[in-house]
C-alpha cells in the first residue's frame, strides 16, 4: 500500500517553515479570552444553560434523524418562526453549522434563473467561496460599491447575485447594507448577506443589519447568540426551495435539542441587551485607540472585532505568544485566512469581560 504519510510530511514541513502550520491546543481557562466570538457572553449565561438542559430532558441528547425524516418537532418549527420575526423575514431555516449552510445553500440558489452571474466582495468568508466552487466570481474591491456598480453595469444578465457580509470577520469593518441593498434593487440583482458577526451585536436590539433588506440573510447561532448552528432567512418560497434542493440540509442530521434550547433562550435575552452592546462598542473603541497610538494598523475596524496587522506570520505568532505569557488569549490569524503579508492579531471582544479584565488587556497591549 502506498505511504500516505510520506506525501504529507514535506507539506507539513513547508507549512512549519513558513509559520503557517496550524495545531490544536487546549484552551486555558485561566487566560482572559479575547479570541472567541462569544460577543455577549451568552454561552455561559444561566438561562441558556438551563434551557439547553430542559430541551435535552424533553427531546433527548440527539435529534436522531434528518429534518425531513423525524428530526423536525413542533417546537423547532415554532423556533424558526420566532427567529424569522427577529430577523425581519417571512421564514427561516436552521442548519447545524454556518459552513454547511453557505457551502450548500448557494449551489441550490444558483440552480435558479438563466446562467446566473455572481458578484462577490473580495474578502468574503471561506464558506461562501466553498458554496461558489466552480462558479466564476466577479469580484469587487472590498466594500467598494462604486466598483461593484461598474461591474454590474458591464456584466448584464437576467439573473445576478451579489454576495457579501455585513461585518467582515477578520477586518471587523461594516458593509453599507442599505446602500448595498439599494444598489442590488437598482440593478435587478439578488443580495445574499452573511450576518454571522452582526447578529446579536448590531442593528435594532441586536437583530443585525439585513433587517429584511437582503434577498437572503444568513448568520450563525454560535457567536453572539451563544449556542451552536446557523440560520438562513428570507421568503417562505425561498425556505421551501432550500428544503427541497439544499443538499446540506436534506442529508444532514438535525441540530441537537440542547442547541435549540439555547437558541430559544438567546432570542428572549438578546433584544434586552442594548446596554451590553453599547459597552462592547466602547471597549472596542478604547482598544482601537490604544493599538493605533502604538502604531498598529487596525484597518477599518468599527465593531467588536479589532485587528492589529503585523504583516508576516512569524510576527503575529510571536505577538500572540507574548500576550499569552501576560495572561491574554488572542488569535494569531495567518494566510490563507487573510491575504498574504497581512497576518494579524485578531482581538474579539465580549461584553462578559469585567472592567478589570479589559484593563489587563489594555495594559498588555501597551507593552507590545
């Protein structure tokens, strides 16, 4: 039998030499966590934990089957209706993960219409690229709607999609969603918007920025909402189409009851957390100011995600190690997650940080 390890070893060595090899490491609970996406601290909220336990007691530890077999309960359907109302749409559908959703919903949507054209922001997430594999992407410069409009005008077609995000996960900047939606409307294009990092944090009472403006809005349930899974929201016809044609939904086991119970609790809590959202943005402003005062490039960050661009992967790893030694856990983000020569620290703040913990983060930054 051929030796697969002999093919793998030199590839791993090359990644190691470039500072790009990834490894799993256990999270040290003693560290102050500014690496996770638990923006509101809900993953540890007593109501989410108790509701997850209650749903587990009621429905079991697993959902046992796909949604179209026996994995759909009346409680789950009611939860999807509630989620749709929260997002400002007619209907919603829950998936197990965001990657599963984007990578399978987009192919189902691109079955529709006549030779669809797809216009994408250059910095969209890897899961969106996965859903567009094999499709020619007409890419516009990041958040540059003038460039997008010129591309729309120079690429006529009966069916056109614009694919973007409302908050970009590695830069922490925000798309002008009303202008993006107006541009789509003006040019007869559909808008697919990824709200993974906006849901729970931005918009009216944390409902995100899509607010019914995008043709299709998706987001995750494991970031600010504190649980696990993902959702897509839109018209009733859209959801019915995905139920019939989206392979990632059709052929996957339904999400576990614990995750659904946590979501039910999150939908009760999130609209009430305006003060926590305001404090989160105040912390982000203070962190950006501290980083910029020390010469770090924070790009166009305007959210709870604050990058500090260092350039090469080895520099980002060294800075993350220095912060870890100071008791701070922060992500060192390297290519291919970000473009070449833009490796960075990615500070991801949470409203669960105490004032003392946040001051320790700022103090560690001052010493970088």
